[in-house]
C-alpha cells in the first residue's frame, strides 16, 4: 500500500463487481497515490477491465467503497469524469474525421473554447508524434498511430488521472516502445497513470507499483522488483526436452532447483545460478533440445502464485 502520509487519489476497500451470479471483482483493496504509475497485471478475465470501468465511473460498484479524487463515483460521476483521461482497450476514434478533427470534437465535448483548443491540439499532436498527420484521415493510420492519437485525445482536458486499459495490445514491438516512451514522459509531467496489462515487460517498464489479479482477486501487491524478489529466485533455467518428455525429465532435475514448473513445452527451474544448473544437467547425461538462462520476471511471479501463466 502507499505510505500513510501520501494522500490517495484512488482508494478501494472491499470493492466488488458482480454480474448476476458471476463475481468479476471480488472484494479487492488498493490505493493509488498522486504521480504514481499503478498497474493491474493479470490474464484476460482476471477482473482488470471491470475494475477500470468502476474507476472510470461508467460501471456502478456492486459493493464495497471506492473513492476517486476524494469523491464517491455514485454521487459525483460527472465531476470525476471531467478530471479523468481514458484510453479504452479498443480505439474508438471517428475514422471519418481527420486526426486534428478527432481532437477538436473531443475537446468541445468538455466545453473547451476553440481559441484554447487549437494551440492545445498542436501541443498534443507534437507530443504524440502526429503533427505531420494532422490533416490525415484516421482510417489509413497504423495501429501505433491510432493508439497514440487515442492517448492524445485522452489528454485534451488536462486530466489528473489517466486510465489505460491494455494500452499496447495488438501493437508491434517498435510501436509498443514508442508508446512506452510517451507514457514515461507523461508520468514525469506529473500525470497519475493507472493501467491494466497482461504483458509482463510492460508492467516492469511502466509501473511503480502493481497488483497481480487472478479470478477477480488480488493475489499480490508491490513494485515489480519487490514481487520478483519475494516470490522468485534470481534466475530461471528453461529446458526443452521434446514432446511428452518434460514430466519425466522434471523428476531427474528436481534436486537442482528450489522449484520446478512443468509447462506444456518446457521446464522452468528456479535457481540462483542458471549456468551452473545447465552444466549439471549435461553432466548427468541429459540432453535437452534447448536450454537458456534468463532473469526471473513477473510472468514467473504469476506462475508461482496461481500455477498458470499469464497467457493461459
């Protein structure tokens, strides 16, 4: 949790969201401080988007309490929304308008006068690296350009909190890194970021703190480094032995690691010295099809906590 002396911009206690007999978010507690980059990490169906919709005041709370900017969303939804920026999971741009027109129309929804809006749009297009596409229609833009435009649009009202639901899903690696750079710059400008993701590298890059969600519950909370240190070894040795051999081979290497996970296509050995373990595997006459050593990640944290990977 955030330090006691740090005021929370968002605070949830026992927050629950139900749809009939199905509980999508199951009594979760969390708090987000001003200027923080806070993440919800988990696979599809973990409850991340349902939580974000409640924070965005577009989905009512079933039970528990939620305070955003000190206010109750049930009573002060419009006022809260005026101070939020929202980047939905799917871009909902008007493809018939130009890039510039998308920002102008959205700004007018907030009642921003044209004389104020025009220079603001110029600044946002520069920030999003879209200044040269201002008069282009949206439809032919690349996925990365559309995503940057959606983020630029979300900043039109100078929000105190920016909500991003799976911000880089479907983007190629280069586009993801460009977007990460834009979000990193926003954080250093003082914007509070709240994001959902099922990409471990994205969470490690962007989040000061995060919660790991599974089946609607929070199973861990902390900084990426804290979570990895608490739940994993320093390194992971990945071994592939071929089809239907991993289960048998796991028994032969179990004593070499603090923990061994058997996945469909490989073994994960959680160790402090991966190269030494690979050498010992070969000294035992075992011949994996491939072997590599990597540092432990949030993917391993999730696997440790839930027994399944983020992409299950």
